[in-house]
């Protein structure tokens, strides 16, 4: 049963979109299983750039099934805008299927996300303000509106009333906001329902049937392990589980369907939003890497915080996900640096040392990165296509990562374009094995 999970192994924006697009060529379907349009996944093909927020990164291949699983939270306005933009660029979106059980982001979720952040003041999380947290909160409180509700006016209206009732107090400042008018909201969401109806399906069954026939599916993660609501740097996290384990619940297939779990990590670290970041660089080098790597958010345009590669966090992500392979992206960005820092452990208060990621928030907040310095390399890597094309310094860096994480590197990114990729033997072996398993 060939299921391949692609997850972020850091704080998001690792290059999952590019990796999914690369692998998607060889599979039958790509499914998203969590998150929403807080995600921004970039693909560059033949010099043309594509940014996806909700639609799986397989949509550019004609005839490929793309699935938005039940674990995703959907803002229907954003989804429809994304579909329209793809159609305008002559992409066939007929293969998209949306789980009838996925939850919907409602206008009040957007308002509550921003209001919640404003209330937190200096303690704010720095959310994408896309309504993600409030939507998952309603899901857990069993007050959510689901995709299937769009197809029944009476039920939709009843559920909106029930969902808004306990929020009366917090929504009072928005009383006059026309977006919150019951009639307007119901009409708007019914219209969205009409637009999306042809795509709504029992996606769990659909995926089971595909897997049962030996077809291959990529489970495309959003965000990254360190933003996981259970295992990340809580409360500075997103409201879903970006870990491989969530691929199953978020689509409605069992764990036996998963064969491969690839964790994507940049050759350095970035983080958008607030929260602890032990290997963060606050100097001109951080700024230089931000500039070279184009480290500005795909979704919100915010400058990303920059730091050295954090192997403590990466080992933690490898364990939480049971990674079968690592993908290292953006190695090209580090060219020209004399020395490259790598965080191999943390030091804490009273000379405490941590090889493992500290589970206690207060402890984590007081840690700083202990760095090992490796030699850099001068050569531009963007034309390298095999490991042997790489300068010694770059190869040593990759070996150091693989050894300290305890995982094989399957792919190395040396530029945003599809072809700016190095396949290692481990990566090729996985592909051949999964090709053999496929139908
Ligand atoms: P995602 O959210 O994990 O899909 O990542 P994003 O798309 O938000 O951010 C990754 C950015 O890095 C995008 O602009 C990609 O085009 C770009 N990118 C991906 N891989 C590489 C690489 O190996 N080198 C360089 N220079 N850019 C890359
Ligand atoms: P992709 O899929 C990077 C961050 C936000 C904020 C925190 C909570 O492109 O890797 P939320 O809006 O989810 O409630 O915000 O999570 N965040 C991301 N950071 N990449 C993402 O997605 C992110 N999605 C959310 O910046 O710190
Ligand atoms: Mg992104």
C-alpha cells in the first residue's frame, strides 16, 4: 500500500511544495490532511511560479487526483479564488475532491483570530490571521460547520446560529459587521456550496479504493513538526498536527497505508511568528541569509526569522515522525560563507546541557544553541545535479546532518526550480521500491 508522507521537519516553509511536486509526477494522487490556508506552498516550473494555500501541490499534473482531506480547515472563499486563478492559467481542476467532513472557516473565525491576537498584545503568537485556531476550536467544541452542511440551507442556518451563540460576547465589537449577518452569511456560504458541490466527496473511501488498487498517494503536510499543537513549541504553534501520524486521521485511512515518511528541512532554520528559536541569528548574517534565501512568508509576506540548522529540533522531528528519509533544501543559499554553524545541543540555566529537545516550556525558553562550526564552500551550487558535483564542504555538511539525525538524505535542493535537485542513492532506491509496489 504505497502511501508517501511529506512533512515539514522544522517550523514550516521548508520546501514541502517543491518536494511534493517532484514526487507527484510518479503517483496517482496528492492529499492534504491538516492545516488550512495558513499554508503557502511554492512550486517553480519552467520559470513559472505557483503558490498554493489549500489545493494540493499535485494539481499541475493533468489527470491527477487531488484531495483535501477531512483534517483540513477550508475557507471556501480562498478555495474558490484559488480554483478560479488556476482555471485562468488553464489548469484543469476537475480532479479535485474535497472531504464532506472537512470543517469550514467562517467569517467570525477570521474576526476572532485577529481579536484574539490583539488581546494577547506582546504575548501574541503571530498567527497568519486566517481563522485557523478559532475554526479548530469550534471543531473540538462540536460547534463546527462542515463542507457537507453547505448543501442544506436549513441545517446550515441552524448550525451557524448555534456556533455564534456562545461567541456573542467576544463578537460584540463586530456587531455591525455585515459579514456577521445571519442571512448574508447563509446566502454567501450556500453560493460557495453550489460552486464546490461537484468536488465534494467521501474522500476517505475514495483514497481507500485507490490504495486497495495499488495506486500511490502522497500525503502533503503543511506547517512543520515544531508547530505541532501537541509536540511543538506550545503555545507558539498552529492548531493542528503537522506530524506524519496525522496523515491517517486527517484523511481517513489506516497507518498500514503509509510506507515512506520524508521530512523536509532547510539547510538552515526559519520561523515566522513568535516563540522560542534557540539557534536564531540576530546579526547581519541572519539578514544576509534572509535576503539570499528570499525568506519572506508566502502567505503573509512577513520576514522570516533566520537561524542556523538546529539538529536538536531536527532529531526530535525525525523521532516524532519516524522519518524514513530527510530532504535538505536550500543548500545553495549557504554558498560563500566561510564558516557554517550547526546547533548540536542546547545549553540551559546552571550549565545544563540538552541533547534532546526539552519538554518543559520554561526550560526551552531559557536555552541557547551550542554551535559546532563547519567549513563553508565558495562554489555556486545551483548547477550541481549529483552529490559528486558538490564541493567537499557541502558534502561534509550533508554527511554531518545525516549522521547527527540518523536518517538518510534522499534529496538535496540547490535552487527553487524542479531540476535544481540532487537525488541521492537513498532517494532513488526509495523511488524504485515504490515504483515496484505501485499499480
Ligand atoms: P513550503 O511551505 O514548505 O512549501 O515552503 P515555501 O514554499 O513556503 O517556502 C520555500 C521557498 O523556498 C519557496 O520560495 C521555494 O520556491 C524555495 N525553494 C524550495 N527549495 C529550494 C532550494 O533548494 N533552493 C532555493 N534557493 N529555494 C528553494
Ligand atoms: P507552510 O505549510 C510557516 C505559523 C504562524 C504562527 C503559527 C500559528 O507554508 O509551511 P496559525 O495561523 O496557524 O494559527 O499561526 O504558525 N504558521 C506557519 N509558519 N509556514 C506555515 O505553513 C505556517 N502556518 C502557520 O506564522 O507562528
Ligand atoms: Mg510555506
